[in-house]
DNA sequence: ACACCATACGTACAAGCGTACACATCTCAT
DNA sequence: ATGAGATGTGTACGCTTGTACGTATGGTGT
């Protein structure tokens, strides 16, 4: 019997009021970037990941570039914050060295998603001026954190070494072990 | 009558027989990747850069992925060859160190295009298995070249350091000077 | 209670994409 | 010289994309 349909036959999207949706969209964007790369990141893909309609994207963001910029800013901030915390907690140079080793071994190499995000940001920044600003602010901040314990030259070299170790490990078939990371860093600072 | 048109009224593309076109297309692809990034690399863009009709792309390559793979293979080969040459010419460890410094300062940081291409390859490889093979072969080859003069551990660390220095310099507002490069490398090998 | 308006939604559209394919033209073994 | 096969060309098609926009809805100040 074609009785009265007590529930709508096609389950219409129920949620209307959704404060903080913009934030969720930025998070969803980061997920999509990590999974599909910047090239595979589209309005539709982000909307799907956040389970919101397509129209919601154009309401909250003026363009796709704006989404990317906000997403990468959030990513850079969160990585930089960990950097700051770990290093400002170190009381002396030796503790700082340990902090750096932990940082690379656990925080950077451990979080596969963050790692991919960083490399994606690097190349996106090469083409997009807005993102280059984000990258440079991030680099400046991490270098500054290192300069709490090391002189400027050492800080810069260490920053580059870390970058190389992380990237190298990320793409290699056999990632470097924590012991190898420790060896490389201690050798440079010795 | 519509008299005999001695020359085609619209200046048709004149060149037909063009051996080696495939090679030129791969070179054009590298140019486009360097200028617009992998994301901005399309059949049409490559064809335009090489000044050939669109149809030529599908004749010479089965897919766009095939073009990318061939292009990156060529790029990796040419960089690796320079690596090999420079290092095999070095007679002792000191000469090898000088070779590495020259390599980074001049060959890698000097050629802005190659540098961008390398980073593009890194992220493309993160997503495309065929390209990951290319990257890994390249890394293995450069590490092997370093192992002519340094032990395995040092070679790997040096490889990572180089990667970091290059990437860091590429994205920074103030690129590292040759003296700074020399300092960083010598410090690690000291 | 009620009107306002920020927010949410669905859909449409032009542009650009990869690819396919029929047809034109050239080279070369015979 | 000539036919066959390799190579080159132009165009069309189906699809996805970013973005725009008219309409619906519900929280909030009054």
C-alpha cells in the first residue's frame, strides 16, 4: 500500500544549522590533500569528505585557492607548534639535541600524513605566492626555535638536514631508523 | 571556377616528416612541468610547447602518464649522469668533497629548472608507483656514486643533507651561498 | 510573534580535460 | 612506379572541473 510516507522517501540531508562547518571543511581539505594530493583536491572531493553539499564550498570560500591556503596554514601552524613546544622545554644543548631527534623520529616520520602534506606544500608553494608566504613563515619559525639552543649557522644547517632526512626517508623503500637519525644529527652537531 | 589554389589558403602546418619528434615531445614535457607543474601539464600544453598538433600526442604516447614517466626518467638520468661523472673523476676523498660542493652549488642550485623538476618528481612519485620506481632508481644511483668515496652510512647521510640543502635553498627567500654550502658539507664530513 | 538575514542547498553552465578515431600524407621495399 | 604500412592531423565526444546563483531555512534581536 502506498501509505503516507512517514519518513521522506529520499533521505534528504538533515542537518542545516552547523556552526564550525568552515573549520571542518578545512580539516577535510587537509585529509583530501594527504590522500589525493593537491592535484586531486577539488571542491567536490572536499565536500564529499566533509559530507556537505557542493554549494557549501562556494559559500564559505571565495575560491579553491583560498581553501588550500587556509588548510596549509593550519598544517604549518600545528607542526610549528610542536616544534616550539619540544624545543622550548629543553633546558640545555644536550636536551635540545634529544628533542630534535625525537621530533624527527617520532613526530615527523611517525605521522605519515603530515609528511606527505609537507611535501605537497613545498611544490604548491613553488607555484603559488600565497603558499610561499606560508612556507617561509613556517621555515622562519622552526629556525627561530632552533636558535634558542644553537647559533644561526648551525640552526640553518640543522634545519636543512632535518628536511633532507625527512624527505629522504619518506620516499625511500627502507626508511631510516631512529638510530640512523640520531647518528646523522649527532654527527653534524659534534 | 574557384581557381586552383596553388598554396593552401590557410597556412597549413608545413612539416610532416619529423623523425625524433617523440624525443622533442619529451623535452617539451619537461619544459612544461618546470613552468606549470605536473598539475598544469596537459596534452595540449605539451603539444603547444613543441609546436605540434594535439593528435600527435596520442599517436606517440598511450597516455599522459606515459609522457610523465618518460620525461621524469630522462630528467633523473641526466642529473644522475652528472653526479656519476663528477664523482668518478675525483681521485681521493678531498677531491670527492670538492666535487660534491661543486655539484650542489653549481649544478643543482644553479639550474633552477632542474631543481623544480626534482621537487615535482618527489610529490608525483608519492602518488604514482611508476614514478616512485624512477625516484628510487635515481636515489640508489646517486648514493652508489657517493659510496665510491665514502662509507655507506656517510653516503646516505650526505645524500640526505644534499637533498635538504637543495630543497631548503630552493624555497627560501635568501638562498644559501656557496660558502654556506661548503661549510655545511665540510662540517658533516669533518 | 515575527521579520530579517546569515547560512545552507541544489543545480546549471562554460571551459578545459584525456582520449578516440577517421582521414591525409609520407617513406620505402619491392 | 607503386602499394602497403608507418606516421601525422584535425575534430569530436563524454566527463570533470570551478564557480555562480536562485531558492529554502532557521536562529535571533526586537
